[in-house]
């Protein structure tokens, strides 16, 4: 706030020692009898002429005053005799007591508030050393309250007008105006010209009851600002405050008062303000410009005042905001600019009074003043920026000294709103981008600034038009620069600028983007309630400052579901709470929100088709296969597999290589209904063991679980699922076992080996797994699953693991082998033997590897023979096959596979056994007959043979 009490009070100036000696002589002379000449009654406001023609002569003038009246009397020499005439006035009260006196070389003033009512006498004489000088004078009375007649300048003041006047020797000009209690009053007095001696404009403000409210003066100008204490007529007395109160000059006196119509003089500035406009003005010496605007209670009001040019002395733009009730709401100034931001406390007309706040209130200059107000139409000047915002767009703008740019957008209650402001260029001084977000009801929701950028993130509290006011927050509010401001809002269409990034996300894809200073990129995707959502954001490159990738996930109802950031990467994992469009807003979370960089953002979502980008990994899994992948910074790889309810599922994830930082393999298993069934990670490997709760598509999402989610590495992922067929990779071990035959294998990091054997109900099964090769931290571990896929036993040991059990059911049993060390990441060689297994005839190329093994005519011929054998066993006729010999270049086709499936299912029905299911329907001329199809049929044949 501007310190109004810094106005300088008027005091009588000091005299020399010689003058005090003369004053003592005057006192002695005053006590001696001297001739007095009555001059008559004084008229308030008039200049009265008189003369001292005889040595020692005293002229007496009279006037009446009431107790409490303010009395100012001025005298000025008109001519002097041979000796210098020193005008001397004494004010004598109704009781004959002298209440004040003053003299001067050329002029003198007395100012006094009457303590009693009655007739007052003004005695005029010469204060020269001998009290004998002669001369002529002019005497002026200015008294308030009461009627007055202006002798030269003075009279009623018009609000807003610059009133011109001239001060001659010893002159007092009296001006008046009416005000109601609590009206705001601003008065400014400025010198226009000066005589030989410097003219110090001075004035007194006297209230309706005669009380002196303020007095001040200045070398060239002076100001008074206050709230009217009472209703009535106020008086302003203008004079000079130089040492001898004898300087002369011309002046302009300006009144700016609230609650009253006002005029804007031709050639001056002020008047009604238009919301959004830059209003130009000029401040002359001692000037006040008054502007007004209307506002409703709770409207938001932002005002900015900026210097355009300055005179010889620095111009400190200054202004006051006055409410409809006359209350000074705010006042401020600055070296080059100033700002006020406030919520309107009441409805009505607001006044803005512009001036200068330099030491002497006498600097001159030109300015622009801008109003940005909510709840009102606004204009954007042709050479300025602002207006309606488009969701997703980067809106450019330029701030001149003291500028405000006003932008608006509409939002519904609970919409999510993200706003980012970033510097593009700066003037000489650092430009601190700054902005306010104002709600439809005028509430300031947020305000912020930054060295180069700033952000606001909020949920809309109500429906309506929101206001964004952009400026600078440097120390003086006077820096200049250019900027971009971006809106990212949910529940609305949005655009992606041609040179920017964002838009609809494709499930599984790595979406590339770039963050410039203060940028926001908005991405969207649809999801159904209970879908699983995994999002990963990773830095690709960074600018000069570290780029901390940051993002928000906003639901269809505008709720911020999660927000996070990281040094290089960040992740969000959540189940969709509602159906609709989700928004992802990407930015930077460095300290100043001003770092730049490029990124990749990835969506992995259940219940939807997905793509595996070229050069990335993921897709359908094959039971038993080792699936390889690589995790880049902030990566997610999504794999899927089908499972029946109650299938036994084992998943193993193992690190192959790691980047600079340790790579902690991490994965999530998501069920067909979007439920996160399990998640796990490890230093080098991680495992899951679970019974499928539902039939459908399961998703496995791979990443890293290091502290910053930013480590990189390669991995191997393996699925062991029963019942059903499985493949054995060419570089791995597993498959069909024969009783009593030892089999060897190797467990690598995160490995699962699957073996199977046939047994009959009640048979005693003895299985031994032994460590070979002396690996110190490899603990053999085996899990036994029955034909239905249920785990019926498990065993682990330092060197040997054993299972001894009587089979409860006939059929193919499956062993899942791994290591049981603390991190489940040890490697080692093993030997496995089963006793009590039923002999079973292996197939040619017994282990068929997905994407490696070729389907041969022999594989189909073998299956046909064994299927027909099963049909005969259960009382069915052998099947007659299409292309029975499969020679002469006949290719495997849909008919061959369909025939074998049909014939085998009939055998199952005849045996009264649960029929197997086949994972994939075969489409003629589209489906390629693969090793997995043959492996499925083999598993079903073995199960029935067993």
C-alpha cells in the first residue's frame, strides 16, 4: 500500500537570528500604545487591499467565525516605501487575546482553528526593525465552513477536472467540493510555472467541521488521499510553502472522488474502462487520472499499470483501487509497473486513480492501464493477445511492460483442468511467467509463477467460464517477454498442434513426444470399468537441465486417479474405476517445470486388442516357450495367453543382461476380468504360481522395479500351464519321461523346465531331482501336477529333492522344475528320474518347438494311427482320412487337422473321459498348420492312451 501519511505537513519555516531579534522588538512594540486604523469587515475569499502610510501604523480588519471554523489569512506586499516593508499580521480572538501571528520579508500566513465563536480581528503592520516602514499590501481571508467569494481563483471543484490557478505574493486560493461520508478523496496539486523564486505548491484539506484533515507541499507537486470522515462541504486552501511563503507561480489542482460523476478534461485521460483493453494515459506534473468500471460482488479484478515513457525524472507508475463504498481496497506502485489482484467485495462502480509515486510526486510520463475482470465480456486489442482457449492448443502471447493477457475457457463441474505457461523469449530483465486461474464465480482457484514456466492442475469446482490472466512475476512486474500457454482439459474435444504431440493412444504402442518449455501433451484412450491400465513414461533425451518425466492419469469423470514423476521414468498401474475416455497429461516435474526433453509413453490395457511395435516385444505366449524381450527406459512389454478356469499357472521372469543400473525384472499378471492377480519382482528373477480363477485371456506386463523405474535390460519369460500341451525350446530341456530313465537339464536364471509322464490310478510314483555339477546356490525344486492341472506335491532340497506319492488319478502328470534359492535366480544342472510311470510310446520328434519345428507328413501319419487305435480300443470304427498317404507333395491342411480333432473327440466320448479343448479354430486358406496344433493333438492322444 502507498503510505499516505508520508505527505509532508506544512510548518512555518525557520528564521535567522536577526529576524528573531526583530521579532523581540515587535513584541515590545506591540505592548506600547500605537494608533490603530479600522479598515472594515473582511469577505471570505476576497483579496482586500490596504496600506501602511504612517510609521507605526496598525490596520485592523474584522470577520466573524464560529468555534471549530478553519481560518487561513494571507498577506502579501504590493509596494514598499524607502525602508523595506515587512508584512506582519496578528490574529486576535473575540476575547482580545492574540491567537496567532506571522510576518515575512514579502508575505506571511496564519492558519488557525477557532476555539471560540465571535468577531476576530486581523491587525496589519510592518515588522521591520523600527516598525516604521510603510507600504501597501493585499490581505486574503479563507475560512471554512461558510460562504465565500473567490477573489481570483478558487470556487467549487468539478470531479476529474484540472483546476488552474495563480498564486501571487501572499495569496490563498480556496476551492470546495462536497463529499459523503466514506467517499474516497484524492487531490493532487502540481506546479505549471514558477516565478523568480522556486514555487513550492502547498495545500490544506479542511473537513466540513473545520478540522484540518491533511496538509502537504512539494518542490513541484503534492498529493492527499483519504476517505471522507463526514458528509458535507470540504475546503482546499492552496498557497506556496517556500521559506518566505512569498514565491509565485501557476498550478493545476485535480480532484478524483468516488461516488460522483466525473469529467475527463479535453487532452487528459480517464473514464470508463473496457474489460481487456490497454488504456493509454499521460501524467503531467501533479496529475491524477481517474478511470472507472463496474463489477458485481465476487467478480475477480486484475489491474496492471505499466510505464511507456518517462520524463526527465523517473516515473513511478502508481494507482489506487477504490470500492463502490469509498474503501481503498489496494494501492501500489513500481519502478516501471504495478499490479492489483482482488475479488470484488461488493457490486457497484469501482474507481482507479493513476498518478506517480516518485519522491516528489512530480515526475511525468505515459502509461498503459489494463483491466481483466471476470463475469463480463472482454475485448482483445488488435496488437495484443488473449481470448477463448482451444483445448490442447499452444496459445502464443507477448507481454509488454505492465501487461495483462486475458484468456478464457468453459468447463463443466468436475472436469480436470491442466494449464501450463512457458517462456519463449525474454526482454532485458528476466521474465517470470505468471498466471491466475479464476473460477466462474470469481474465486481465485490458483495462482503461480516460475523462472521460465509454471503449471496449475485442478478439478473444476463448478460449471461455467474460467478466466486465465497472464503476466510477469518479476520483482517490479515490469519484465517483458513472449510465452506459450496450453490448456489440457478432460470431457472435451481437443486438438494436437501440427508441431506438437498427443492424441488417441494405441494399446501396446510406444508413443513419442517432445516437451518444450512449459509444455503439456495430452493423450487419451477408452477403457471399460474394471479394465487393467498400465502406463509407463520414459525419457529418451533431455535438454540442458534434467528432464523429470511427469504425467497425470485423469478418469472419465475428471478425477485425478494418479500422478507421478521420476528422474528418467515413471509408471502408473490401476484398475479402471469407470467406463469412458481417460486422459493422460505429460509434462516435466523439475523444480521450475521448465526442463525440455523427448519421451516415450506406453499403454498396456486389458480387454482390448493391442499391437507390438516393430523392434519391441510382447504378444501371445506359447506354453513352455522362453519368450525374449528388452526393456528400454520406461518400457512396458505386454504378453498374453489363454487359460481355462482352474488351470495351474506358473510364470518365470529372468534377467539376461542389465544396463548400467541394476535391472530388477518385474511383472504383473492380470486376469480376464482386469483384476491384478499377482505382481512380483526380483534382483534377477521373479516367479508366480497361481490357479486360474477364470477362463479367458490373461495378460503379463513386464517392466523394471528399480527405484526410478528407469533401468534397462533384456529378459526371458516362461509360462508353464497345465493341463495341456507344451513345447520345449530347442535350447532347453523337458518333455516325455520313461520310467527309470535319468534325464538331465539346466536351470538358467528365471527358468522353468516341464516334464511329463503317464501313470495309472493307485500307482506309486517316486521322483528324484538331483543337483549335478556342484553349483553352491542351486536348490533343486520340483512341483508335481495331476492330469487336471492341480498341484499335488512339491519338494526342494540343498542337493536332492524327492517326491513319493500314490497317484490318485490316471493320466498325464506334469513336473515343473526350477530353483528354490532365496532369489530364485541361481543356475545349475540337474538329473531327474521317475519310477512308477506307465510306459508310453513317444512320438517322432517328441519335442516340437514353436516357431522352430516344421510339421512333417510323418507327424500327421503317426497321429492318425494312434487316434484310430484309440477308437478301436473304445469300440469305434477306424476313421477314413482325406489324403490317406500324404505323399507326392500333399501339404497339411485344414481338413487333415479337423478330421483328427473330430476322430479323437469321439474316442474321448466313447471312453467317457472329459473331452479336451483346442486353443485355435482352423480357417481354410488362412490358418497355417503349426507345431502347436500338432502338440495339442499329441497331448490329447497321450492323455487318453495313459
